[in-house]
C-alpha cells in the first residue's frame, strides 16, 4: 500500500492525541538541543523509566556542553554507570569535545555538522534536529517502526534490508510541515502506550480507522517477530585479590571489546573442564602477574551481554607473591573497600562491589 493512500489527516489526529495523552517526561520540558541530545542518547536501547533518574543526575553534573567536554572520561562513565551500553557515553563525551573545539560549543541547526559527530547516526540526527529546530527529519526506532508497519500493513521485516529502507521512507512521508519533532515523539509515544508489541489497545488509537493491520486483524503478525540470535553460555571466574584489607581493582584498556576504560576485579573465561580454584590461580597469574592463594567463593553473578549468557563465579584470593603486571589491563590500584564506589564499573561488577561493601563478609 502506498503512503499516499491514507485517507485521514495523520497530523491532526496524532498531534491532538499526543497533546492530550503524552507522558510528562523531563526532557520534554525543554527544546534545548543539548538536553534533547543527552536524553535521546540515553534512551537508545534503554527504557524511559530507567533513564529518568540518570538524565537528571547527568545534567546536574554536566549542565552544559562545555561542562561535559571539560569532564574527565572517568567522571562521565561513573555518571553513566548502570545504564549500560557505555560506548554511548564515550561517544557523547567525544562529540561534546568536538563541538566545543570546532563550533565554540554551539549545537547548530545543521545536519552536516551533526552527521560528523561520534555516535550520531540517522536516528539521533533526526531526533535532535526535529525536536530542537523543527527540522522536517524522520526518526525510526522500535516503537515508531511498529506503528508505521501496522499503519500501512507492511508484511516484510522493517528492521532489515528492503524493509529498513521502506520504513525510513514511510517515516519521512508522513511528517507534517510544522511540529515535526512533536510528530516524531507522537509516533514513538503511540507505540509505547497504545500500539504495543502484544495486545495493542486499538480501541484507544487515534489512527485505528485507517490502520491496515487493525482493519485486517494483522496486529499479531505485523511486524514479524524479531529474529533472536543463538545464545551461548559462558562460564567465567572473577577474582577478588586482596593484600591485607586492600582489593586489587583493574582498569580495562581503551580498545577492549566492551566496558572500555572501566574498572573491575580481574576476570576471564574458564577453560572447559578446569577446576574452579585452578582457574583462580591461572587467571590471576595471566592477567595480573600475581601468585595467589584461593579462598572462598564470594558471589555468583548471572548476566547477559549481547548473545552471551554469562555465569561469573567470584572467588576471594590472597596475593602471596609478585607485583602487578598485565598484558591486558591498562592499570591497577589497591583500594580499601570504602573506595570501590568511586570508580566506574559495569553492572555485574557493581553487584560484586555492593557485596564487598559488607566488610564483615570478607574481613
């Protein structure tokens, strides 16, 4: 079905609905491009409820792009801790530095400038410029993709190949001449509140009368289910190496595959068939250069990273010989338990740090 065959004024219906039913979210109280940009980066692959407290804390710490550009990366990562997908934070920080250096800290109404910034793809570009400057630029994310596919009755997969090209064209075709940013927000809001993945509330939808999926009863099959990658189970050992009452915390390198420049107790994948305590001794020596005496198990943490389902068994160990030397970690520090909260760590590692904060457990 071609986009032009819609027989309803989408602009009037959707914007009217949005003006009445939109959620009162902190980033909707401003049209400042910096605040919109921060919110949109945080919202990528993260729920609205999870982002709200992070958004407020981040802007308190870095109220301007100049403040963000001047910050140390460790400060930025610490404020981002718990949001995940930390590459977003590093890109945001790098882009802020670039805008301060090349554009005097201005966030211009210029798609060409934004397209050159680290971490800015078509979605972020369209989201920021449409909301801050009313640029007639489309956005596509999970919610708006679902709304558009159902609205036009698109049977293919709009997440890839020809379908991906189709959905961006559809998103652009329905944009009004004015209030483009609000319209983009309305599409996403409709998908979040009404046109949900399962059991959509079609009776509450302002576009129900013209929606092909609603007309033909195809809501359950449009869009088709997302293809799920095969899950690989991974077993890891993490080592709480202590020297007296101090614990060794290591910083991952800037070229690490994930959690770049963040801190952690040394950990690595266990060899198949390797006994746990043998893994402790091997990993400690291989990643820190230290000879350790294994102690008791502290905590088992189960978490997922992309297509991996990871079981991390954390074991305490006493350093008995050697000095820190690693071909992997960029640096390391011996810290008191009370100091562990000062360093940015991943969510699984934060669970361990919280456990270690109960000093009666280990010491």
